C-alpha cells in the first residue's frame, strides 16, 4: 500500500504523462523487496527501463530501503479488437445474429465490401 502511494507521489511530483504513466498506474504486487509491474509487451518494458534508475532511486529514498527492485510480469493483451472495416463489422454482427447471413443471402447482398 505504501509503495503504491509513493509511486503515485512520484508520478505527481515529476508530472509524468503519457504511456509511462498508464503503465505505472496499473496494479502492482509487492513481494518483499520486489515490486511486480504488469506489462503488456517488450516495448512497455523498454519504456519503464528508461525511467527505472530515477524511479528506483526515488522509491529507495522515500521508503528507506536500498534493496527494492522491479520484476516485470508480461501478460497478453486480452482486449478483443473492435471491427473496423465494413466486412469485419458484418461478420461481428452475423456472429451475434446468424439470421443476418440468411437475410444477406436471400436479398443477394454483397457482404464482402
């Protein structure tokens, strides 16, 4: 709990914005001296590593613990992609309501465009 507060304080004090702020505001797990950050991909790891030295220095001084370090837990992005093209939209609607396929067939509609 204290680690989360200090991390949020760092974000506010340094006026961190953008993707790095989104990454650092995700839920964390603290296991002893290890802070586990949930990361979606290697690009996010690189972004965190760019500020890691400064961030660890800040947390170590604020928490008075020089043994603190980060661990990264990579998780797949499970969010389903939204349909973009008209064909993708039709397929998504037909998946929800198979009767659309029958209607398209009956009326001779071209569903590929």
